[in-house]
């Protein structure tokens, strides 16, 4: 009998962000200049003191297996960081370090969700959420939000989504792909319903250090007493410290869940990279000046992007409170042709934009929001300027 792909993997949707980035790279490899706004990856190099810590770890022989849940020093540092930043008390044993936040998410779903359990996910949502839920036999329940509410889940929407199978609410604030962020009051209103309905909550807080203007971040577990008992926090070093390739993320969870995640990880991957763990330790415990410097650059880019979007014909965007994304409304430009190519949906719009003016974005349909496109401003001002010039030419091009 010939080998065949399993039904559960065959049903998976490939990552749209990775697919668009691959197309952009293919064009670059062919010698074409591409303005790449597709990947959610800081363009900065990992700060030098973090790299030096990795070199020191290698020279010291820290190249062997570590405990499956991570080295004790890093687990303790993560717990200490959350106590200092948010007043949340976790024991190091409640921290599990994984191979990036995406792996952490997979661990959570696999450890908590049973086949048939429902996970409520507000849309727009990061492309991997629903697929990771499906992988463990769970059912993603997608709740559409609107630009009117800044793409935030409203309490009445959460109530309507509840069924007897509801197991978990998933939130990402600041959001990928929209860049919007819940206020403490908004989180509190959702928390009240989660407590009443006995829901678990997974809070993806990977962008918590990338906040702009007067906006204030609140960790979900802080907005009501007792929330830590039903909340799993996911975070990591990728976005804050420009360490996407190092693959270090973590969960903070109740003791029983953390132990289950550690046991699962011991069978899946043994442990995260030993060298990357020591680099992450240096990132957390070392000077945070690099974070402030990168945030300052992102803030300048955000303001530039805000102004350029405002000048585009018939394009709008919610306020970007955090992260490094603009989620632009392109609905006025669907159903028309661009230099002979008719565009009826966000996928066609993004593909035509890439083909005609060499700007790589990601279609909103992949995030559960047709009629939108995601722009990452995790790239230089010069590339942003050239890319927005090209987008403006594209939108004004004849049929």
C-alpha cells in the first residue's frame, strides 16, 4: 500500500505568511527588487550582548541536553520578569520553555484540548491558531469582529459563541494581524464571562513590549482575581529581542498544566536548543536598552505608515496600538481591474500587487478577514517609502 498523508495533516492550510514570504524570496532570487511587507520579523540583528552569551555558552560546553522544560535559570528568570512587570507570582516550575511561541501554542492545545472541544477565536486571527487547534482534534469557533470595534471581541459576541463544548478562549493582544490592543476594562469584561462560563483562557502576549503612544499593556491574568488558575500565558523572545531564528518561547500556567506540557515536550523535542536558552537568559537579565532602541525605531515607522495609509485613496486602517502591523481595508478596490487584471478578493489583490509593483503583503482572508491585507512595518524606512510609493501607484493605475 503506498504511503499517504494523514487526513488531519492533509486538511491543514499552509501558513499564508510563509507562502507570501517564499514568493517574495523567489522573486528576489531571480534578481527582482521586492518591497517585502509580508513577514512578522524584526529586521534588526539580535543585540550583540545576546549573541556573545550564546558564544560563551558554546565555549563553556553548554551544548548538551537540558531538562525538557528548559534550564532552571531561564525558567526562574521568566517567572521573575512576569512578577516584576505585572505583579504575577509564578514558580519556575510553572514555566515551560519551548522551541518558539508557536511550539508553546501547540503544546497548550495538545495538553488541554480534547477531541470535540471548542476554542473560541476572534477574527482576524493569526494564521496558525485555527490550524493548531485542528491538529489536536479541537474545533476552532471563529467569531468575526469588525473595524468599528477595532477588531476586538465584544462581550455579547463571546456570550453568543458559547456552547456546551466551549473549552477555551484565545486572545492575542496586541494583535497579529491588526496591531490593536484590548484595554484592561475590555479584558475584564471578557474575563467575567470566562469565569462565569468556566472557560480556560490562552493569552498570546508575544508583542507585550511593543506598545506605542499612551497605550498601556495589561496581561490577561491580572484583570480579575483568580484568573491565573484558568489562564495560560504564551510569550517569548522573538519579537522583543529580534530573536526569531533562535526559537525560544514559553508558557506560564497552573502547575498541573505546566507539568503536562513538560511531559509532552519530553516526548516531542526533548528540549529547546541549549545555546538559544542561554542567549534568551542574557536577553531577559541583561540591559533592556536594546528593546527601547528598537521600539523607538518601530514607533517612527508606525508614524510613517500611519501617514502614508491616510494618504492612500479609499484605504483605511484601525489604530496601531502595538506590534508592527497595519491591517488595511482594501474593500473599495475589489471588483476592479489593475492594468488588465481583475481583482475580486484579498488574495487576488495581494498577488496582483506583488506581480505588478513588487510589494509583498498578506491577504486578509488568511486571517479570517476578507477585504483586508496585512502590512508588516518591521523593515527599514527606505523600504517602507519605496513600497508605499509602489502601492500608491498600483491603486491609481488604470484598469
